[in-house]
C-alpha cells in the first residue's frame, strides 16, 4: 500500500496565542522515498496549507509546512512546531520549534515552505519497539501553529492635490486573503468635505459574494494603528471598513516622504466566514415548534440550522442530506461554529446578541450520523414576538405574511478528519484538557524552580533586615543618652498612634451600628449634593444659540488655557503636600500615586472641576475591603482634617467621606477624592528580585485579575475598581482630542441637570466610556462632533427594556473579555436591569451599575436630545430622527 499523510485530529484552543493543533496520521512510512508524500489541504489563518515529508537520504526523514496560492505581496507569519509522538513515553518525542518570532511565508522571497530536512533518523522512527509505530505501519505527527498574522504592504505614489479634482483616490493592487479579494484605498485629501485635509485609509472588499468578518489593523510606513478594527462585510454589495488612521496631509511626516510615495499596508488578525440565515418565527399558539432552515457555506457545503422555538431559543447545526455525499470511506467532517442574533436595521454592531457565551461549538458529521453541540440561548421567544422589535423582520408580499429573525452563523473551521476514533465533542474536550496539561507541565516545573529561588532571596533579605534593625536599635539607644534637648526642628511630627486609635474607634462604631442593623452608609457624611444654579429659562436660551452655532457649545465647555494651567499647578502642589503629610503622620508606605479624574485625563468641563488622587501601598490588604477600607477612609479623613487645622494643609476644607474615598475641597473650587488601594505592581517592581525575565503570576495586573476571578458577588467586586486606576486613566488619556472634546460637552450637560440626589447622577467614567464607544461607532460614517453626540444619545436610549437581552460593551485594550466571563448583578428579566459596560481596565467592574437606575438617565438624555436637535422626534423605540 502506498504511503500517505492524513489529517487525523484537530484542536483549536481558546488561549491568547490562538493555538491550532493538527495531528496527522502517517501510514506506511517504510515506503516513503521522495518529497511527493503530502497531506490533503487544510485551512488555517485564512489560507490553505499542506504538510509533506520525504526521505532525502537513507538516514533521516524530513517534515515541511507549505502554504498554497499565496499572493505576490502577501506575507504570513506564524509560530509553529512539528512533534513526532512516541506512544510509549512522551519524554522521547521528537520536537522541533520555529524561532520565537515565527517564520514568514512569502512568494516574493521564495519562502513558501519551511521545515527541517533532517528531522528524525529513519532507524529511530521505524524501530519496531521504539514506540513511534503502532499497528505495525502507522505513526502520528503533530503540527502546532499559533500567534499568526497576515501582512500586506505596498508603496503607493500619491497624486498631486488639485482644486479641479477634489478628493482623489488611489488604491493598492488586489490581493487575496480568506478566499476574498481585497484592496486598500487611500484618500490623500480625505474622502469627503467633513474630513478634508486628512489622509484616510479604507479596506475594500472587491468580491463580496459571501459575508465575511474581519479583524485587522492598518500599517503606515510599517507602523501599526493603535486599534484592531472589526467589521462584517455584507454580501453582494460594495463595503468598506474605515481605518481610523488619519493624519494631516500637510504635517511634517508627509513632507518627509521621498518622491511623495507612501508605504501602506494591513495586518489581518482574523478572517472568518459568516453565513446569514433567516429563521421563520412560528405563531405563539403553536409553540414549541422546530424550524429547519437550509444554507450553504463558502465552500458550497450544504447545512441545515435547526431551531427549537419554545420559552427560550435553542439552535443546532446539522448536516444536509448532501453534506456527506461524496465522502470517502473513513472520513468525516469536524466543524467549529458559533451564532449571533443580529439587528438588521441597526447600524451599531454592538446591538447584536451573541447566542453562545461558553466558547465555540464543535460538531462531527459522518455518513448517516452526527454529533454536535446545541446552543441554549437566553433569548426569550416571547420578546421576539413584540411589535416593532429590533431583531424581527415582518414580510407581507401580498400572498403571505410572516416574520423572521436574522442569525449570523460563523464557520470558524471545517476540516475532513481521517479514521478518528469515537468522534464526539466530549472526547474532543477531554483531548484538549490532556494537551493543555501536557503543555503546562514544563511551565509548572520552571515556576517551581523560580519559587525556590524567590524563597532563598527573601530569606536572605529578612536576615539582612533583622541585622539592620538590631543596629538601628543600638544607635537609637546611644542617641537617647545624649542631651540634645536644645536642638529643635520645624518638621511634621509622626503620630502613628493617633491613626491607630482613629481606626479602632471607627471599627467599634461600625460594630455597634451593625448590631442595631441600620445601614453603615447612613452614618457616612457624603459630599452634599448641590443642584445646578442655571435656570430653565437660561438653559433654553443657551441651547437656542447652540443649535445655530454648534461650535459655541464646544467652546463654552472648554476651560481657558490659562485657567487650566493654574488649576494643574494647584493640583500638583496639593498632591505633593498631602502625600508627604500622610506618609509622615501615618507611617503608610506610599509606593505609587495616580492623578486621574477630569483634570488628570484632560476632560474637565467649565462648570465643574474635580480630580481623583489614588494612593497605592503594599501595606494595605489585597482583599476583604468591606472589613478594613471604610475604617481606613475614616482614619485618613480625621488625619487630613488635623493637617488642615494645624495649617499644614491650609488649602483643604469641607472634609467628607464615602465607602471608597475621602472627599474634600481644595482652594475652594477643586473637588478632590482620595482613593487608597493595594499596589499590585509592587510585588513585581520591588519585593521579588529574580533573574527570570517573566514576573511571577502572583503579582502585577495578572495577579489582580486572578483575584477578581476568585470573588463571587458584584458587591465584592466593586471594591476593587480603584485598583485599576492607572489603566483607566491610560485608556481615556490615549483617546483622540476629538473624543475628549465630546466628553467635556457631555459632562457639561450632566452638571447642568438637577438629579435630586447623587445616586441618580451618572458618574464621569461611565459617560467617558459611552462617548468612546459612540466615537468607535462613527468610524464607518463621519467623526464630527455632531455625529458622535448623536450616536451617544442613540446608545443610551437603546438600553431600554424592550430588548430581549442586555446590551454588552467591552474593549480588549488590556485583557481579552472572553477570558473573564464574569456574571454581573441585575436580572435579565428585570425591566430596569442596567446594560453591561465592562471596564476596559477591570474586567469585573460593570461601570453601568452606577447610577442605581437608568430610567432618570435615559429620560434626561431624551430631554437633552429634544433641546439640542432641530425638529427631533423620539419614538417609543428610541430611534432618533432630525438634524443637529
């Protein structure tokens, strides 16, 4: 029998490296004599590949990976390894790894194949009792691919700008990725009047005969854009994805170009096939019913989507009678898929609802049998039958009337497997766990050795500290003997015992209150709520002017540069004074401070000035905040009050506190909040000293996120929110100036509304995140101030309770949201459950849980829309029409 290589198993791990594991069955390796023995083609990273092997001489076998039909300027980078499995002892496996940065597969450099010419000795592989052969003539070879990307770059000659030809456009040569043809379009002077004067890039799909979901980032002179853009290209129409990469065409960078040539490109992170399936809704009187909807994927393979319409929507992918037609003996299909409920009339993709949040689904399909996972979604069928539902489409063609919902079925992978025993999703998961355990075994051993080194280093440090303490104690005794009473210095005198007694008194007070069962918060002296001073008549007059001159609104919301510089100087001064006073009087070791709030993020409006000061110390406990943080807040409040009375902190007044912060007024106009937090970075930067280049998982933000996963309730998770202040500030501070300007406008409006109490007032951080998402939603349209505010209003009003599931907003700037599937407080069935706005710096923090109700928030946003927009109409579905 002739030798052959067949794909035997496939695993796709849900890790950060996006690992794909292909296991190949090599039959009759004794007969391999040339390089012509190759596998069937398989799909990976949006391209087709195959592996091949041969016996270049009588001593060694070789293994190579080759890409198929790669375009001229397309480069694919991936980290990969080959592993010849020893079935008796895995320690005897033969494994070769690519360089840490991976290999680049390119047609230009004649680098379509990479591998090893002398991989394993022939006598070792074919030895009867060596452990590499089973059934006499078969062996297993694993190919692991991860951390992949596809890059296309091309140098474009930019045209000379002329008033006779406004908004010129040039494009790159077409290229193919994922079975689709693409182009990058460049507008040297902007695509329209709104964006004139900026260089803009667009990804253009030229053969959109099928839906495709793309995650990519643009390249300008080799530098990637800071954001990975995600877009679903519709079928049978011209569609473009905005890059967000725009810069003035008269900048120094443009003047530095040689011969007016610009090198542009795009880096594909992922290309996924999407199938739009229309599922007909049955009449409510006939529930439960099963609907079978056929469709074909990109390769032409026919499928059916079975939906069970009962109290909740359930889905299952199954084979069409033609799916397995033509399959050779011993073959079956392995499919990984997922599904999303889409809102056809909504421009915002965040309105779509993922029906499955537990990872991708696996299905096996053979001749006359199938074994596949089922989606048990939380979408209630009853909500989909409500009139004017966002996700339902009504059809009346004169002959028949019916309704349907649109589902996007993503085919993440589709492989033919050969002679796989006991195919089932359960068995696939078990193999995945075994592989992960084997992969982590070496890492665990290295971590154990590293911990032993840490232990030795800490024991040595403790020994040195003990000797230093003994020496200092002896010196202090000698100094007390000397008579230095005449020497006096003007300095802050430490008084650690006073802070200790303040903490003990507050703990005793809280214990007394708890025994009497009232709320602890009722005894806190929060900062009093101050209603706005502007009258309704003055407000209407101002907005009458803003409707005619929108730039005046932007101007009124911004602080004057001289005023902003003066405030920043005052904040720096009081910041330094408070840190020095707290450290000296309390003995708390402050290792890091972060200045955030409106002044810290450069988003301060003209009608309210506030700043947040976060102090980080390793002296604070990591968790259990409900036990120690309120008392510490009270102790710090008393400490700072004493400093103000003594004249050390003379610019501070009106001290209050909440459960999370000490609140005060600086210079009679700046609202200051002090948040104490544990310093998670301290363990990496100071305590643990090791030669290892990788920090311990117990510290840093990785340790912080691990601690969040151990918490069980949303109430406990709220205490950790200030710990991520540094990343929160970084996320807002790095936003474009256009976003910060709109944030000032929204804050100005928020401060002019009478919320009656602080609990109804939306916090600044929530408004910032909603504006950021509104800006991201305008990238496909235009990013003017007007359009961003319009999308902000639309975003807030779309959170009303008519949706079948809560809206969820998240970002992947500092972590992968899929890695932290944390349940937030609130009920899906509640009519006033807040949406989920996941903190980009803290995955466990749902920023939308404050205010306590979104009903006043939406009502005041609706009133603001009526004031700000001409001829505005806000209907029951919260769809905005009109013109700003």
